[in-house]
């Protein structure tokens, strides 16, 4: 595919993908892979946590139709239990949860990003959006200084 033949929307998508890969490359190549078995069988949560515990990136994906109207809380494993983390919903590649009225408030851009301890994120988790099968959201956790 030649760039001259790309539509501007396609080029914007490629730019967003490559920017996200460049931003998270160090984390993805050197971090620890974590998974959560706490989700329902039709969902998957996996992530990468930096060796220092300062940053993490999680993907919550819906594999099949959810059995409940609203998914429960999903744990975010691997973070330092003593640190405080700010959660960011990364939407550069799209936001399947953004248009849903039932999406948790913390996912909305006009809501301040939540700050929770690593222990709270691991043991209590955070509410996830209702997604259709084959949809996913990216969540970044950044440790407070």
C-alpha cells in the first residue's frame, strides 16, 4: 500500500497506532506480563507492568456477550500496593465505551482521572464498561510522585 493512496482517515489511524507503539515500546519490551482471572469467562484482562512499578498498560477485552447488564469490577494486578496510581483511559485507537450511557464515570473524558492505591486496584478493581464481543479498552496506570 502506498501512502499516496491512503485515505486521510486511514493515515490518521496508522499515525495513531505507530504513536502508541512508540510511546509504550520500552514498557512492552521490558515490563512484566500480568493477567487477571477475576473477570467473567467472556472477558480477558492482560497487561504489562514496568519493572519499577511506575507504569502499567492494561487491555480489557470482551470475547463474547456479557452475561450481566453491567460488568462488575475488574482487578488490575501487578502494581505496587503502597503507591497511588492515576488511571487514564487511552482512546487514541478508538473508544468503544465512550458512547454508552452505562459506561463507568471514570472512563469519560470530562471526569477527573481516578487515583487509587495499587492494593485497591488489585483487590477491589475498577468497574469496566459494557462492551460488545471483539471490543477492548486500554487503561494506563501511572504512579503518583
